[in-house]
C-alpha cells in the first residue's frame, strides 16, 4: 500500500475513487455498451458525483438523450478537474473500464476527452479478492451493492435506479477502502477456503 500512498501524496485534493456501470462488456466493435452510471467520490471532501441514466430519464428524456446528456455532463465535470488521480477497481481492461467509456463517447461524436491528464490507479493490483469480497471483509459494504450479473439484469429490466445506487455504493466503498489503506488499517488477508 506504500505505493498508493506515494502516488497520491500531495495530490489528495485531486484524488477520486471511481466506478461505472454499463449494459455489458465491450468487444472492441463499432458500438460500445450503453453507459448507465459513472460515480466518483472525492477522497478529501467525500462528495459523491453521480452521472446516471435514471436521473435524466425521470426528466422525460429518451434513453439516447439521457445517455448523451450523462456523457456531456461527465465531460464538463472532468474538464474542471486539475490532473486528477482516479482510483478504480479493474477498469483498465479492454472489455470494461476507461477504454469502453471512451469508445462510448466516440459513439456519440464526443472526441474532446481523453483520460491522459488523469493518473489512473487500479486498486485491485494491491489487494486480493473481488471488489465485493474486499468491501465485505473491510465492513465497507452497502445493502444497495449488486454484483455485475445483477446489475446487468437490472439494466435489462430497465431498473436503472438500482444500477445507479449499486455503482455509487461501489465508488463510496472504494473511497472507504482507500482511506483504510492509507491509514494502514486495510484487512487484506484472504478468506480461508
């Protein structure tokens, strides 16, 4: 965990935990999965920033209009950040994460965003287990947490609000884990099998 401490030292104010949810995995094709929610938590202020389909749909927008507005609002938020540090859980793969988010931006003709100004840290590289397991063993779980399969099922049933709350709970849980890690109090022992 010392590596994480070194990477964010002096940049705590610009550090955010981030998680997102979408309609499925990205195959690298022309159309990326629909983004349902992007949630970020400020390490310093604990402010939660949520960009969710549900919030736009209840305003009477269509699914396409809602996602487009979600993406535009996220871009505006991101552009106002000062070289942020994004702490995430397994969002650096080809099928899921930042690459899929950027591909979805391109589907909407949004090309004025890259994640190059952000330092991106994959917290899962420093601790064993799945996100839900690690959250549970560190008492950072929430009743609204869903696993990926459950989120996909909720998305398919158009229960976007459940996906929103689950995604936010994961970003908040990551923030709690980061706080524990930086204080040297993280329980990173494997469960006995």
